[in-house]
């Protein structure tokens, strides 16, 4: 009972943190800030899903959390690759 309540409160806390991270994605002064905030949002989303897995006592949510982590890593690689290519093109001109 206590673990379920604690996991629900932790999920709410993580969602509030994700909201602050999404503000950084929108208002970030540089592309690097946006990239890291996007990856942070994916990682926090994974944490929320894990907390909800404990709350609902459903192991299938852990698979969803694993997929979120993998998608977050792929997104980070795509953003970094795109940003790196754009910087190199600007540097050559």
C-alpha cells in the first residue's frame, strides 16, 4: 500500500520535472540545451512509466519503459548527427 502511494507521488513529481524540461526544449538558448532537455524528457518519461508500473502492478509497463529509453537514445543520436552536420556545413562556407 505504501509503495503504491509512494510510486504515484514519485510519478507526479517526475511529471512536474518533465514540464520544466519541456520549457527548456522550447526556450533553450542553444541547440545543445534543447537536445539534452529532449533526452532528459525521454528518461523522465521512462521513470514515470516505471512508477506507474509499480502503482498498477502491471509488468507490461516495464516493456514500454524499455522502448521509451531506446527511442530516447535514437532521438539523441539523430539530433546530434543533424546538428553536427549543420555545424560542419556552416563551417565550410
